[in-house]
């Protein structure tokens, strides 16, 4: 890690704790984040205010290690999608765990990553904004060690990129994005159109074609066979481009796919990539693994299909407090849409804490969210009182991280050992 990157991370620890950071102890105001972390306060007994989102230190470490092992075992390079957390401290831990680089989606995210020393970025989007392209070009020109690879998915996009980048000393590396199918999201729909985009890149002196990519999670009516078929198309496209000499200026050929739902199929198909004229960078981009979840990804994770490879562990818990018990079958806690992910599933009531004792949230379920309340249904066996802490599991990491600018990293006994800063 460069001296500048170390200093940028160190500045996070020097940031002052104040009203900007919800859930932290009010009596910590004025301390630096580093000073507060050094106190190793307990999440449950040392002044933290509900609602407060906590990230499990042990489960985070488990997930980081598991995906490092998985990628290595399958001969994959790994550029986890940073949009999930937008947390430079987690980027650094992912890179320390062998990640090739970080995947991002929009220019703001690239600026955050660069501010914290990320040297390899995969931009999983076509970028046509002139101001952002000029900024990226200046970064490339100023830092010979910096590499950014971006999608292209249209001749028009190539033209706009080339115009914005005129005068650059280094070309921008690009990969042709193959769409996941008709009606899917972005990307070039047919191989003939892919060739036309590649021809446009060849005619743009500011760009260099280095590979092909896409996102199998957008395959319509995705199942293993449909995903496998699309991935074989992606691999064949790379081989066809190579045979046609389209990667003549590249140093390696990038073939990239892999969200968080089908990376086992990506590993299977990428293992069949034939020998090409240059080394192949088989780049996986799964991002949700870092915290995993208790809903959407718990159901979709490929580790359900390959349990012998291990299992991710949900690392988030949102701690809330019962503030109203208006009826025997109803209670309300003080966290809602401002605090909890709800775009894919409602939160899940998991545990109840009372006077230092934790037990399962038997008979308790979340039925709705208001802005600042969760509605709980309480069955006859539920033991819930005003003042109880209720721990909620969450679904969808991306919309959990983005609601919390500073997240306590807590050990199993509640000891908070660090604080994770996010930038959304």
C-alpha cells in the first residue's frame, strides 16, 4: 500500500465523532473514531443508542477468507464490487485478501476508491460523461501504476469516449459488454453488434480493447442452464475476437462476469476458456459476499448448491428497541426505512435482549416499515416488553450499508473493535 493510501485510511481514524453518525454513544462526541475504537466499548452496555447497525467482526473475516479461498481454488482473479459497501477500509481488507482490484459502477465511486489508493478498478458500466472521463484520464496520466478497465456497449458510446479523451497520454482500457439477453439490462445484444463496437474501438486512438465482459445475473428467467449458455457465448466471443486479432495491443485478455448468485457457474464455464494468444484474466466481480445477508443472498448464494465449498455467514444485525406495545399482537421498534434495507425483503426479527440476556425472537415477525418504525406482529408465545432490544436480520447488503455512514464492527460478545466508514 502506498504512503498516500495509508495516510488516507489514517485520516478516517482521526475524524471526530458527532451528530452525523447515528447510533454512536452521545458521550463520545468530540472523540476521534480511533480514540473511540481504542476504548473497546460494548455495543450493549456502553452507551450506544438504538437503532444501531453492527457488523460482525468474526463473520466479516470468515466471508473475506472464504471468497479468497474460493477464487484461488478455481483459478479466478477477483475484483469484488465495491458499490456494495463503499467502505475504503473493506476495500483494503479485500485487496489484502488477494483481490486483483475493486469493481465500481459510477464515477463518484471511482473517486472514492482512488482517494484511498485503489490501483486497479473495473468499471462495470459504459462511461460517457466528459468531465468524468477527463478526470480518469488525468489519473491515468499522473499515475503509471493505476489501471482502469471500463465497459463499452455502443458505437455511439465509443465515439463520445474518444472525443472526451482526446489529448490523453495513455489509452483507456475497455471491454465489450455482452448483454445477458433480449430485454436484459445494458450491453450489446448480438455478436455482430459486438464486432461493430470492437471495430469502433479499433478506430479510436484513445481506447484500447482488452477483453469482453457481462453480468449473468441479468439473464432472463435465469437458471443454471440459461446462465451456462450465456457464459459460453461470452467465452466464445473472447475467442472469436482473439482469432480476429482484436486484442493485438493488449497485454492480457480480460474475460469478466460474476455477481453473487451464479459465481459457481462462472467458475465452471471459465475453466473451459481455451488457450488464447495472450494470458487470460478471468475476473470474478461478486460483491455482496462481504457482509452476506439473512434474506435475498442467503437464498441465492451458490454455496447452497456447492456446500462442500463452504458457506457465507450473514454479518449484519440491526439493533432496535421496543418503544410501543399497544396490543397483545402488536409492537413497534424504533427503526424503519431510514435504517433498514427493505427493497427486497422486510427485516427479520431474530433475537431479543433484556437485562443482558439474549434469546430467540420466538413468535415475533416484521410486517411493515414506516420511516422510523418497524411494525411487529407478536404471537401468543412472544415475550416482548417496551425497552427490549430486538436484533433484526437484513436482506440486501447494498441497501443496508448505504444508510449508515459509520458502522460499529463488533465481536460476538459486543466489544466494538473498529468503525467502518462508508461513502455513498
